[in-house]
C-alpha cells in the first residue's frame, strides 16, 4: 500500500482509543480482528474491503489502511470472536491477511 500522511502518530492514538471503547460494548470475551500488511493488495482495495465487510466509514477505513501500511498490522475491529469470525473469513476470501487474536 502506498500513501503518506503527516498525522500517523495521531491516527495510531485514535485507533487505540477506539479499540478500547469498542471492547466494552460486546457480549462475551472481546477478541481483536487484526489485518497485516502485504505486497499484493492495493490501498483502495483494502479500504473497500473495510467499508464493505466491517462497515467502517471511508475515513476510518483509510486511516486503518494507512496504519497497516506503516506499522505492518492493525486491529480493525474488536468484538466477541463469534462476531469477528465471519468478518475475518470474508476478508481472507478477498485476499487480505487477517487473524483473530484473543
């Protein structure tokens, strides 16, 4: 993924805050859906997958894609494992590298 933004540190801090808030909402033990950077998916494709599958806003999806590009991975959703599994499978079906971490 190719992109550059001067506000990367702010984006990372926002991502962490958002994850902590989301973890308090779900039922059951929260798990994290983590997506890893790769060399074959375009920036736009990753953003589209996050909008379609995770129902993120375009801005949120773009920020997460940038974090993944710069940091190598990012938590894209926090929820109970049962909620995350079909979303992880859908991302993997579209060629993304995604795992669930508990």
